[in-house]
C-alpha cells in the first residue's frame, strides 16, 4: 500500500496560480499511475489530470491548457500546477495512486478561488 499527503492548497484570486504537491510513502512510487481529482460541494468527484507510470498525461477538458501534472519519481511526489484559476476550480483536490485493480487516496487539500 501507499500513503499520500497533499499540500499546497489555499485561497487564490481568479487568474492566479497554485501548485499542489502529493508526497507518497510506504510503497514503490514509480510503478503507480498518479491522478488528481477534485470534488466541489454537492458534486461528484471528478478526474482532473492523470500521469501514468510511463509519463503520459490526460486532462479533463475543463482544465486543458491551464493545469499541468508532473511527477518526480526521485522525490516520490506528483504535482499539479494550476494557472489561470477560475472560481469554478474551487474544490477539495485529492491525490490518487492507482494500480491495475486497486487505488489509494490522499486526504485532500482545499483550493478556493475567490476575489
């Protein structure tokens, strides 16, 4: 199993930027696909971005061109760089480590985009 701890959330004005980090421990980080999900109040949790163990990436249409997912296997950390933030991006952001038939969630970090 793997333990995940997100950090970097906070309050930012529209148009601003944040970088989220997810630090993993307890397993071999490099073999996992890593994803960022978010959940706004009253809404379903949705995939924001995914980076595979091989480094390929997928983004939700709503964040393409604004968000970038990356990983450092040496640091056992996955990042989500969020630029041009909109109020609609406000949510709790969760990190997930995924394998073929299992997954592990972090505790989440709050991102609030407001003036």
